[in-house]
C-alpha cells in the first residue's frame, strides 16, 4: 500500500464508493473521518458502514461546540449573509472539517486527504484551500472530480463491490445540514421559476400549518454574543438549537435564492435557517440601538466582505481574521435584550433594550418633555447646506 488517505466520510453513496475507489486507484488505506456539527443522523452507524466497506480506521469528532463558538459566532457578530441572504451554514463548516482532516492526517502520518465534493461546487474549493493553507505538503484527492461515473454507473460500481446502496426511493435533492442551517438543491429546484415543493423543506413547518398564535422569544446578548433565552442563561450551542426548533415550528427561516457560485455558475438553492435568521435579525436590532451611526453605516461594508471571503473558501485569508477583529471591537456595548415575534413564517423584532442604549427619549420625543434644542438646527443647516447654496447660485449672473 502506498500510504494512507484521510477521507471526509458522510455515509452517502459517493463517499462510500470513494473508500473502495481510493484503495483500487491510489492503492491507499482509507481512514474515514466524520464530523458531528449538529446534523441529524446516527454517526456511529455511519462509522460502522465505513469500516464494513473497507476503511482501515474510522473516527467521529463531535465538533459542535467548536463550530458554534469559533465559526458561527464570528459570523453572527458580522451579520454574515452571502449576497444579503444565505447565512453560510455549509461554507462555515468546511474550514472546520478541513482542520479536523489535517489533524487526523498528522495523527496517522497520512500523506493525502480525500473528500467527496464534485468539480462544480463551492465545497471542493473550501476543503482544498483550507488544506492548502494548513498543510501544503498533503496531497488532495477528490474522487468525484476524477472518476467519470454517472449516477447509474456509480450504483453499478457499488453493487459490484458490495457497497450498500440506499434502499429507499432516492430523493431528488442534494442537501447539507448542520446547526446553522440546511441547504437543499437539485431536482425540481433546478427550475428557478418553480415554487419549491413542500417536500424540499425538512426543518420548517409550512407557514400555512404554523400555529395561529404568535410566539415571543427574548434573546439576551452580551458583547454581541447570545447568552440567554427567555431569561434563562444558556450555552450558545443550546440556544441555537432551541431557536431552530421554535423558529422551525412557526415556518421561520425559509430562503429561496439564485446564488452566484465561486466557480461561475448561478444556482438555485433553498435554505432553512431558523436560528440564523432570528439571531441575525435580533443582533442587528441591538446594534441599531447601541452603536453609533458611523459604525452602523461602515460595518456592513466589512460584513459583506466577510461573508464573501467565507463563501469563497478563504477562511484562512488574513483579511477574514482582520475583519473579525474589527467586528469584535465594535461589539463591546452590544449587550441587552431583544424580543422577537415568530408568526406564520415571519420573524419580527418587536422590542429591544440595553444599558448602553443610545436612544434618548428626551431627544426623540415630540411631546412636552422634549429637550432637543430646535433653534440649534438653524445654524447647523446653514453650514451643512452652504456648499449647495453656493453651487445653486453659481453662474446665475
Ligand atoms: N450553496 C451552498 C454553499 O455553497 C450550499 C451547498 C451545500 N450542498 C448541498 N448539496 N446542498 O455554501
């Protein structure tokens, strides 16, 4: 055998065939790695499957905590939404999985890392670039970019080699999920003019079937981090999963978008991200109350860049960390409580309060307690408008 390869294993048909294919084509022993990121499913069973197909070793890593704290939280503080919409669940997970793969390679003295990404998606870029940044010496193998098998040929290949194939009717969708959201593409979604069929959704109730009474949730933040739910202090990870439940039951967090992939393709994706949608809305609302106008107007420029870098697989680009530092420096006073109403697919901020609130009732009110000095505006406007007054008069005589 010519060394060992670490394979990011999901238990699906592609990565199952990859175990056998890597052995045959590269003469490598395959070590399967499974990362627990809050996706449903039994990872122990997945591990057993890898071993039964011929992996020489297999390990499960529960990376939920690290994912929530080190990847999701910086994204939340940056209100990170690719193209203004997608909360980046899959994109954030890839650099973490890449890190686990590199660590596993070092533990086993492996010389290669393999993954089951196709040649036309974003995820291959994210895995490859992460591995290139962390371990430039390791070989990267993406069997799906190399074997020219169609779906049918792959099923034949699996059958020929005794690889268990899915017995249930194959779903037309391609999905990915972790605690920050679920993505779904392909099948009927490839017609961008067709409304997503209800069976494309798994995390969220249809707003039509959602409860007729709204649910209010109160989210407590400290320095930009959610720390409590309805007054109960809790870990960020737990809070995210509770909001996925609550939001999902009210049909909150469904997104339907045409997105620009890094490799130049426009694709139609739907997402379900109840917690991400609720938390980003709530976080923005608290920022609106506690940050100055200048910070509020400037920060989104960097937020957009942060989201792009994450989407493009550039988690390790120094600019990403630099933006995260800037974002952190703005969060010191983003503490307080935001009340959000979940109702029939909508999540609406209905209240916000903070010890650092910059909202001054005496300045804002129109009633008799008004303390704003109206006459000061005269002089302010005189100078503010002076350049335009000069411009407006120029060339008139
Ligand atoms: N388009 C999203 C991204 O690039 C999600 C892709 C996840 N894969 C899937 N089969 N749905 O981050």
